[in-house]
């Protein structure tokens, strides 16, 4: 993989980390601390903060090794002995996080926006960042700048894990009257059980489809890069 692409990806991830810090600080203050994680948007964005932070942490010294001037002139960067390739585990983590962000993006535009209004879902608070800019920037970087090796065909199943964990926890909290929602399809006491089950199946199906599309797009870029090499 050409280092120029990874350096561009590194720059984007630094911006994403800064945006995610703004998002996390805002929602922590406005949504009663850790209750911010009742919202899948904040779960997916916090995972993005962690994965982009890991990208910066591992790739900044890797791409800066041997340099001795400017802000990169630290001992770690000057003496870094590791590879300047993107680690396979980080590709997997990035894939899962991007798929979670795409679910957030899709639900906002296909479900919450039409139901609650696009002004609220796209332009209020930090929603221009967590509902729009971060998902698209993360997707762009992953597909066009981080394409190293194909992800396996089973990858879309891995991408369901964060959503399954979130759904199980939130359904339990709703059933136990600890919280309500926050999404209408999680309000188990305000709708028949079959509707809750139907919504869970639909969301999981959408999650899988989006994850499959991300996998196809990513693997397609990898194959294209290999042909040009």
C-alpha cells in the first residue's frame, strides 16, 4: 500500500478523533453522563473514537519513522522498528466500526429523519458531525485509503455484533422499566411484542445488507489496487 494514501487516511483520522472528542463531550454533558450510550448513535461514534484513536496511535509512528524534524521528532517515531503496513486486526476493527456508522447513517435518513424531522436529526446539536460527517469520512477513508487485504465473506456477521449487544441490553433495560426507548421500536410496553421482534429483525437485516455492501466495495478496491500493482 502506498504510504501517501495511508498518510491521507492518518490526517482524516486525526480530524475524526477531534470531532469525536467534541461529540463525546457534548452528549456526555447533555444526556446525563453514561446514559448517552442508550443511543446507538453515540455507541457507534464512541467506537469510532476508539478505532480512529488506535489508527492514529499505531500509524503515526509507523508513517513517521526515520523523520527527525517537526512535531514527529519524538524518540518513539525516530526509533520505531515496526511495519508501516496497516495491521490486519485494525482493518477488522475499522470494518466493524464503519458498518455500525453506516447503520446510524441509514436509520437517520430512512427512519428517524422522516419521522422526527431532518432539521432535528441533521442540524441540531452535534448531529451534523455524528449523523453525517463522521460516518461519511470514516467510510471514505476505509474504502479508498485503507484497502490492504480483503475482508472475509463472514465479515458482515462480525459487523452485527455491536448491534446485537446494543439491542439485547436496551430491550432488557426497557423491559425492566429502567429506561424508555430511546428509539420508538425499542419501547416494548408501547407496542405489541411482534412489532418489537419485527423491528429487530428489520434493523438486523439492514445492518447485514449495509455491511455486505461495505465489504463488497472494500474488497473491490483491494482487487483493483492489486491489479494496478
